[in-house]
C-alpha cells in the first residue's frame, strides 16, 4: 500500500479587501483632520493668550507699585538738593574770603558733600526680560519707557555731580587740619564747586519734571 503525503490546504489569512472609498469619503476624512487641527490650534492660542494677559497684568501691577514707591521718595530727594545748594553757596563764600585774604583766620566751615539717590527699577528690568512689554499696547509701553528713561537721566546727572564734587576737594585731601588752602587751590575748588552748583540746577529741573510725570501716570491708574 503506497502512502501519499497529503498537503494541508493553505489558509488565506488575509482579510478580504475593503472596497475603495470614493472621493467624497476621502474629502470628509481630510476635512475631519483639518477641523481637529484647527480646534487644537485654537485651544493652544487661547491658552497662550491667557498666559500673555496674566503676564502683562502681573507686570503692570508690579510696575505701578514700583513707580509709586519711587514717587514717594522724590520729595526727600528735592529737599536734599535744596540743602546741598545752600551748603555749596556757603562753601563758595568761604573760598572767596580765602582768595581775597589767604592769611584770614575764620571760624566758618565748609561742607562739600553730594548725595546720590538710586531709583528702584527691578520691575522694569523684569518686564523687559520676560517679554511682558511686547504684549502691552504701544502707548502703554511708551509711557513706562518714558518714566524709567527720565529716572535714568536723573541718576546720570547725580552721578556726574558726585564726580564733580569729589574732584573739587582734591587740593585739600592731604592738607593738615585747620589749614586753609592757598589762593590757587581755593580758586580751583571754587571753580569746580560752581560746576557742581550748575549740576544741581539741572538735577532740580529733572526732579520736578519726573514728579510731574509720576503724578500724571498715577492719576490715570489709581490703586
């Protein structure tokens, strides 16, 4: 008896081919994907907009508080400027007397001093670094920039005045106590102190201008 190997039937494991979709189904599929993407982008844009809005709100709140704090200290700065102007007037009068009579022995004293006042600007620098300014309206950002620019100009003027005051006392740094400068030294000091007096006039003008800007800004944004 001859044995014949039986070959098992081959099973077709592939699923039947799905019918080819028409153009209508294809377009519907593309439309569905497009709508999904638009919704996702819209949600992302909404979240980003809320984030920017929150960032601007925090920045403006912080900036207003900082400007209010600087405004509160402005009167003290102006009073200090007036005090320095009075002291310098006295110093120049003393030097005039020494120039006229080098051997003059007098009990008048000199008080050459210059005070530098720094304004707070942490919130301003933070608003710049975080990009909050770029999400504000142009007019709003311009108002902040104007105020902080004026503050910077005032600081520069004070710094220059401080340097001029230090330069003016150079001739007497190594002079023994109770010894008057000679006429040439007194003349040098007088000329440099007069420069400081001029610098104080500029500083006083900048302080008054900044005070006007502060008041206008804060009146438009009550706490």
